């Protein structure tokens, strides 16, 4: 089958590789659509922290945002999975350690992450193998585009839940990328007052078109009291800005990752009595994101700018927008093209 591979910093290829086999406890998925995100870009540039920590190495077969249909299952897996439309959890814990037993498999020290960590091949390929315990069924009301956005939706929903806004709370989302705009949409669905800080007027305009209460650039952001600030950016200076902008006694949620260290002054955190929460992945909110998509409470599809084939992934990771792209931040990949 064909698979996209990052062979080194700024080096990519579409290679012919063996189809995955359904090992015991696993399912093989025919991939319908997959997304690329900032993590994949960091593998492409060589900035990804896991490369320097020994958790990943080249070649990398990326792709952790996906949906498809179960084609085969291995020993010990209910054959009724075959033919079902699914997406899946990226985080694959060992299942044995203290963290996994406590439901914290997504921070298991020995975890693999599909398309990211531990050498587990990702979904920028015609097929991907996934442990059956990681599968999440997609209802008919969630199409392939929304299904491929379930994984970032889980991260965004966890971030909104961590913000603990309550109805009518005011939240500022830093960064109008996919997770930032999904967080804005989940917050709107919870009846919060939602503001987005964008880097450019164009991205602010797009956020405004999605129905947020305010979309701003740095020079136009009003001095409002924010009950929560959710940093969904990859800018190393914005975590400190989030702490500066949030109201005392309220919450900052960090879900974005910069390519180099971000610094905050913990004195400000203490003196403002701020609660700071870090979010790694969407494991515990995948089902909730799918449920809100299915019910029509949140529609992720306007965020998709274009769908391209495997041969175009390298240029997308290098920052090239496909011809005819819409204004949204997300590029999807159809591996059958």
C-alpha cells in the first residue's frame, strides 16, 4: 500500500509499504480521511520534542487524526467491528502500569502514540492498525470530514471542560488554528461568551464568521475580564500572555505546544491565585466530541480548507496552501488519491 513517510528534517516520500496485519487485539482500518496538524509539521522541521527525547526517530509515518472503516480484526477482537465506521484514540498505554490502571493511559511512560511516538505507524496511508480498545464508532450523522476531526475535537473539548466556564463565562482563545477554533465552537455550544485572539486580520475575520462574540488581533484586543484563557497557539510567548490576561482566581488552559520552550512567571500565577491546566490529547473527550458532532451542537466541517492526496502532504507540511483552498486552517488527506 502507499504511505506518507517523513524520512528526515524536511525530507518526505510516498512509499510502497506492506499492508498492516491484524495482530491479536488489533483492527486494521481502511483510512477514508486523515488530517495533518502542528505535531506533523514539527516532525517535518525536526523540532518535535520526542525526536530529541528518544521517544521517536526517523523515518516517521505520521497521521493521528483519521477516520475509516474496519477491514479486518485480529484474534480476540469481536468480528462485529468489521465494516463499522470508526475513528480512534491516539494514545496507546501499556495497560499495566499504575497510570493506565487509573485511567491515565495517555500519560503512560511506556505509551505509543499513533503516528507520533514509539514507532507506531500512522494513518497517512491506505490502512492503519489500531488496538481495538482504542476504536470509537462513528454514527451515521458524523460524516468522514467530521470523523477525521474527532481527535482534535477531543483535545479542544477537554480544554473547554478544563476552563470550567459555566454558562455565561467569558473565555479568550489564543490561536485560531484547528484546535483553537474547535475550542471556540465547543465553548459557544456551552453558552459561554467567546473571544479569539488571532495573528492576522484575515484569521480574525474567519473566526468572527464562525460566530464568536469577538475576534481580535494583538493591537485591537479590548481590556475585558476573562474568566478563562485557553492557549491553543504554537507561539512561545503566548503562555505568559495567557497568564497576564486571565482574571485572578480563574483558569488558564495550555493545549498548544511551541517548537521551543515557553516561559511563565510562577510568581504571577501564585499572586493571582490562578489555576493552570495542561491538556495532552483528547482521549477522555473523544466520545463527547463525537456526540456533539452527531447532535449538531458543533460542526467542525467549516474549518476544512482543502482535501488533497498523499503526494501533496510534503508541500502542506512545508507551509504551502493547496490551490483553491478555503479560509479554514485544516487540510485533510485522502490516501486513496
